[in-house]
C-alpha cells in the first residue's frame, strides 16, 4: 500500500469513526429504516449509489439514519419538506467539503512528506474545523430563530425586507480570459468583499450564484448602502472589485430553508437584469421606504427628478420596462446625493 493510500485510510477512519465495513442493507436494518427510504435520503444528500455488496458504511451511518428516522417520527422532517431540507444539507456540505479538502490537499502536497502531513492535518485541524462549524451554525440558528419568532408574533407568514441582487458586468467575456485558478480567485474576491459589505450594513447573504450575489436587509437604507458601495468600488479602476449592477425591491418576503421567495424577490431579479453597468435600480416599495412617502403617480414624466434635499439619496424615475411577469415595471435609478 502506498503512503498516500495509507494516509487516505487513516483520514477516512478518523472522519467516519471506523473503516467502512457495512453494506447499505446492514445500515438500513440496524437503523430500523426501510432500504428504499435510506437510499432516497442518501441520494438527496448527494452520496454515490453503492452496490448491495459494497462495504461502504460504518456505525456513523447507522446513527445518522436512526436520527433521521427519529426526526421524521417527531414531525420535524415531514413528507413536504424532506426532499428540500435534505437536498439543501447535501449541497451545502458538499461544497464546503470540496473547498476544505482542496485547502488541506494544497498544504499536504507542499510538504516533503505529503502522506504524513495529510494525516497530521486531519488529526489536528479537522476537529477544530468541526467545532467552529458547529459554533457558526448555532449562531446563525439563534439569529434566524429570532427573526422567525418576530414574524410569528406579527401573525404573518412573510416579513417585510429589502431584497437585492448584485450581478457582475461582463462576466462571460472576463471569465474566458482567465485560467481556472484565476477565475476562482476572482470570484472568491467578489464574494468575500460583497459579503463583508453586506454584513457590515446589517444585511444577510442568502446565496451566491456564480457571478451574482443575493442578499436581504431589514431596512431599505442598509440594502441601498451596500449596493451603492459595490457599484462605486466596481467603477474604480484601481479597485480589483469587478464592475457590477444591482436591483433592489422592498416588500413582503417568504423565507424557507435559508432561501427567500415571493414577488419582491422576483422584482429585484428583474430590475438587476435591466440595470445598466454601475447602476442601482429600485422598485416602488424601495422608493417609498427610502423617501418616507408614496410616489406621485401623476408625475410620470421620463427623467423627472424625485430628489429630497435632506435625503442622502437621489432617486430618478426611469422609463417603465416590460420584463418576464411584469408588463410595466416602474424602476427608479438610485444614486447618492452630491455633497
């Protein structure tokens, strides 16, 4: 057995608690779960399908399947949410695992004895990562619980918030000029910087979708500040942050499994798709939240100024647009007031 193969077995045993010695049938039987249900859960989690005779599982898999069964019996994982919840777990952890594995592999390969280095990293680093992940999850869980309870107290299934999409301008052409490592580094810088700007202003990143970031904020002002900062940095030739455009909508939003849904989300996406490079477009709800009052429907002249001398923002009514699902969507162009 090669040194790296031996290191792989050591890491596998450390992570799984033992070397694989059970078949999928053994696991289902010991957990008291029908094999069909077990296979469906593994598929949703993104695990590869094994042959009936493959020894690919350990007691950790038995315990995980038993816990899943208990959550089903408690009604936490119901038929209507089972697939979405488990698939969300699988996708999230698969992406996280790929990144962490790549990081550890880079460190190990750079060492004169990569097999020993990989084993050492697994034993010393992974337990700390696991503990830190649990801490981060609990902190986010506490924050999400507080928001959910506030929604329940208001007796409504939705909460009012600002939704913003930020999209990289010219992503396709730029990505063709970069090799794989450069593209990953470029996108990671975009995501890291965008996340920091959003979090600093009290917002929450919902997800990153390749060249796009979706975030929410309880206040329209916080979303506006984050979006304007990103477009300003993207317009600065001396800043490595890419050129972007953004769309913000403000209204009722339904949150489920960490994602957001509803017309407000759809409008924000549509506004982003028609925004010019470096521009921030907002919808009627965001306009009203930022100006403190309803817009004047009678004043519908193209380019009409809607500026308040005391406001930190200038909102200019733009031409109505027809986009998917919205025949006459009214946007406003958001800018900062001149000092």
